[in-house]
């Protein structure tokens, strides 16, 4: 069964959260702004790794050249950023980019935590 929809269709149906089926991390998703039933120019990329690598989650993305008509998105039904499950996913990445000694590459001594995939 193909449940893929376009961003335009999602906006028309009031579906704000979408994800690409090939994205590896289950919590990664895009939140679109819906303005008068149409997708706005800003999207918000939620990904548990964002907090570690960008210092914030979500990351806002101006998507004026994005293909809003292509039906290659799935409605996102996973945990949202303020849930315990999502925060646990963020915690899996905490410290993975930290250097442990001067001159050492970031994350050199990072140990994968349980549930890392």
C-alpha cells in the first residue's frame, strides 16, 4: 500500500508532520507551516541528532525551492519533541561530538549507548 503524499496534499489535509521513508532514524521528521491550507516557506527539521550537532532541535529551513508537489512523504506519527521517548532519542547522541582531549578528533571515545542503531 502506498500512503505517500505530497507536501501540498499534507497541507490541504492539515497534516503538519511528515517524514521520508528512507530516513534511518525513526524520529526524524519535518514539520511544515500551514498557512490558509497551503504550505508555508519555512519547514522545521526535527532530528534527535540536531541538538548535539546544531545546538537546537528543530532546525528551521527556508524551503522556497522545495518540490511541494512530489508525493514522496509519509505522515509522521512518531514521538514529538516534548515527549519522553523523543528526549531519550536525543540523549543517545549527547557527547558524541565532544573531544575528550586537546587535538583528539570529536567523538573519539564516544561509546554507543543502548538502543543506538
